[in-house]
C-alpha cells in the first residue's frame, strides 16, 4: 500500500485546502492522473498521482485543511485495473408483472362551464355628468387645476352650479364616489415560485474561503475610513465618446478605467504615500516607485484582483487593451499567478451594476482602494443656471494608520480635478 502525502506545492506553502476530489475510492488511477484540487494561499492546483493503482482511501473532505507531508490518498499499487470497483449503477426501473388489458376508452370529460369573472358586491358610484348645452364643461381655472391635481378630468364631473358649472365641492363628491370600496374583498394566497423550500447549508470552501480570510485579515488589521466626493464626469464622458471610434478601429474596447488609471498616476506624483504597501512585521510603509493597479474582477468563481503593472509607462489605448485581456483571462481561468502579484493600489468599480457609492475594503497590504461608481444624469447649477450634467461619486477607503483625513481629502480633490478636465491626460499621449 502506497500512502501518498500532500507534496510541497509552492515556496513557503505549508498547507492546502481540499476543494474537490477528482478520484473515488475503488477507482484505478494512472500515473499523473489528477487526484484532487487543492487551494493554497498562492494558487489553485491539481494534485496528480505519482503511482498507478487502485484508490483505497481518501483522507479528508472538501473544505478540510491538509498539512504538507500528511497522508492524502492510499493507493494499492499491486492492484491493476481489473481490481477496480465500478461505481454503483442507479437502480433500474422494475417491469410490471403482467400487462393489464387495454381499458375501454373512457368517455370524454364533460366540458366545464366557463367561470364568470368575479364582480364586486357594490359597484363604484360614479355620477353621470349632466349634458352641457354648449358641449363645453363650465368650471373656473382654479377648479380645473384642483381636479387635475387629483387626476380627474373635469369634463367627466357632473356640475351642480349655475348652468351646470363644476364646483370644488363637485370634484370632492366625484372623487369620494369613485373611491367607494366594494362591500367584500376576497383575499387569496399568492404563490411564489420556488418557495417554501428546505434550508440549505453551504460549506464555505475554496476561493470563497480565501476571500473571507483576506477580508477578515484586512478589516481586523487596517483601521479603515472612507471619503466620498462627487465628480462632474461630463467632459470625461465626452472625451471617451470622441476616442471610442479610434479605439474600435484598432480592435480595442475603451472603458472609463484607463482614464481613471492615468489620472491616478498623475495624482500619485503629489501624493506618493497613497501608492504604497504596509509591511506589518517591521511596521514600515513601503512607498512604491511603480504604479501597479489591481482591478477587482467579478467572476463565476468569486472575486479576483488581477494587476496591471507599470501603468505609469503605458498609454490609454494600451491600458484599455490590457484591462480587457487580463479580466478575460481571470474570468476564463487562464490567468497566471504573476497576474495577481505586485499590486500597489486597487480600483473596484460597480458602476455598470448601479449604486451611488460604496465603502470598499482595502486590499491589504495596500493602504488605499478607490471605489468608482455609476455615472448618472443630475440637474446641477453651473454659472448660475440649472443644467443636466453627468455626475459620479468616488468613494476611496484609506488606512488611517498611515494616511490622515486631510491627506485623503486633498488626494481625492486632486483626482477630481484631473477627471473633470480629462483632456490633460492626452498630453502624455495615447
């Protein structure tokens, strides 16, 4: 019997979480056949069999943490494929003992009488308007306005005044009569598809567990504070619209993210401590010399943060291409470990979903994260006139151990200034 232990699967990795078994007890496995999927702090990897044989035991269940060099799978290397135990087959449906003779054709069911539509016990009382000699309803402007505010057409109201003139009292009487409720109302239970249903316990494993651990670590370690600012994105929307055609001609989809990334680069020059990471052991702030921006990405498996490196040396269209490429790799599972390393700052955007602003959790050990929210039309006062503008909230969170509120406020104000005059970004080229 060969006892296969969890091997060392990365530098500094001492344990892994079993995400799912890819082999079953009784199954014959070949050399290099995947046995299970294990997630570590650094990667999600498949563990393959070093020997051929029949699986006799699996040590652990999905969600269990297994230390390196502890038993993972027992393999009987002396057994061949003929000794494998086939998986149990589902029970076959039983045949009836004897076929019953065909029954005589039943007469067609009697046609059900149509069910009449329910009617209220008492019909609403609506007075019939009196005929107007001239065909025009007589009412003062004030009464017409009074009726209009209540959703009534004055021509449908019977007037009691001189020559059939409609008065305010007539409007009130008509409204009261139309709102007479039925004497009896029948209440029926409303069915909701899928409910009621049994409770379900969902074990938190794999990536979801790693996200949870990362969020708890960040929130427990970092004293967060969020600063919200409103940005007039009208010119940003216009600039993107003007450049979309040129980008499309090069096969590039141009979103707002490249503009925001380049705006951050400009602002980091004056606020370098925002583009930094925290070393907890030495309690040192590492102010980074390059700008590596993580893009929080929603995937079917959960939240990943791939990193676009050296943003300071790339143009808008190059960044636009990289944003699409790296998020696609992340969603389809082809991203490499290097795609998630080296971040100095993170952007999280839910603007395409909705919402005005959020309070994002910092991607520790970074010291700040920028929440980008929905661009929406708002009436604003510009040069003393009310005009429609494209408005957007920014909601960054900061590590209060190293960044004070005043620094954060000035940083956001500077970022707001660049985004409201985005043409300055073109000076550095596309």
